[in-house]
C-alpha cells in the first residue's frame, strides 16, 4: 500500500541510515528518462528549442510512498551528483529508493543533458577550484565565515589533487549565468514537470533553492512538501540586508517578480541575536520587528516546508532568521 509522507518524515529519512539496508540488492521496477517543458525559438536564421529539462527516474519494486520525490540539483551539478558520492558510496537516489520513494532527478535548463542554447540562454558560469574548496570541500582551511571551522565532513583533504576532490570537481559543469534567466526557465520547466507527474515532494539543494519557492507558488496544491537543503537564499526579495557579507547575500534578491504574492513577514525580536560561534544574522533595512517583503511561498504547503542546513555552512546563520520569518499573514487589498 502506498502512503502519503510529510516533509518531516522525509527529513528523518535524510538522517536515519541503516548500514544493513544499504547492503541489500536494490530492486528497480522501472527506470528511464524523458524531457519536459521547453519551447521553440528563433535564433538568427535557426529554429531551436530551449528551456526543456532532462529528467531521469527510478521506481523501486518495493514502492511504499504515494508521492514521488523530485530532486533539483544546485549550481554546476547534474543528476550524476545524486547517484553516488566521489568516494564510491551510494547517493541520495539510492537512499530514497531504499525507503520506498519513486525518485525523479532534474537537470536544470541549459545544463548537462538539458541542451544549452547560447542565443537564448545567455552566457555561462564555470566552476572554479578555489571557490569549490572555500565553500564546500575545505571551508575550515579558509575560515571565510565564523562557523567554517566546524567543517569535518568531506572525505580526504578537500583540495585539488586529492582523489575524492578530483572526482567531485570533474563532475561539475557550466551553467546559465544570469539568475533572472535561469529562474524563469526553471519556473516554467518545473511547473510542466509537476503537471506531468501529479502531486510531488520537491527537494532542492543550494542554488536551486530559489526555484522551490516559485514551484510551490506556481502549483500550490501539487507540491505536498518542500525540502530546501541548504538553500541559496531566504524566501524573500527586494530586501536590503544590513551588515550582510557576500556569502550570506547570494541569491537573496533574484526572485522573478511577476509570480510572487504580497506577504508581510512577522520577524521576532530575536532576529538580531546571534547564536554562539555563528555569524550574526543580517537585519532588513526597515523595521527590525516587521520586515515587509514579498514571498512566493504564501501557500497551502507552508506547514510542510523544511530547511535543513549543516552547522558549518555559510548559510547556517539563516537558521536564526527562518524560525521567526515563518510566521506570516497575507496582505489585504
């Protein structure tokens, strides 16, 4: 029997690992891929297609969960990064398949197997070794934010020349550079995917966090739960942060405006209180107790939104902000 699952239950699946289960053969009932979304465009004297996304899927033989899990990888990543780890362990795909979920993994428009069209998608950004080392694999060696010293999880040295780092960096790919372009492409493509699949649980990671909020806004009744794994930005836009360094600000003001709903965010007095050892949270430039902004997540799924963030992440200080931000009311008029 298939059963519906809450976002909290999915997060428990993120944290509870059974070594015995990982050793069992994984039985797959069906697997494959398809493309969804996209449109034909004219580029000079050529007719091209852009905006489509590649989606690969696996459905376990022992499926127990009613809602499929849709994963949207972050910057420079593809479905490959969720199918295994650089040091040879199983990835998130197998983790959730073993727990009875059908898993669909997206490759963002203009990246990997989702064809890139320079005439319509614009310029590309490229992964850089130093940036990857500083932000992800060895932040404790650079200490660019206070909690970076807490990092212990990357296998090996986390620097170029280490076999695990080299495997990871080899998997990184160019991606569409302009946030307003890629967000619009992801908004339309994810809506088309949800229309095709029906109700889903949506999981984003890092840079793709911005697109989770918009997917919920586009299909509020179809996204049954939203998991924002270390998302790129808080779910607000057009807010200027006081004292916010660049590693906090990234992505915070890149929402596409036309689909957003006006919302008042009620921010508690404790917003400005830093936790021991963490960077102080950045305050909006208006009233510290009632920051007025817009959010794409004023939707029926708001009680099923989970934002797991590692303690050593440059984004972990947002955990101070988010519990107080998630009280809100709709503006009238």
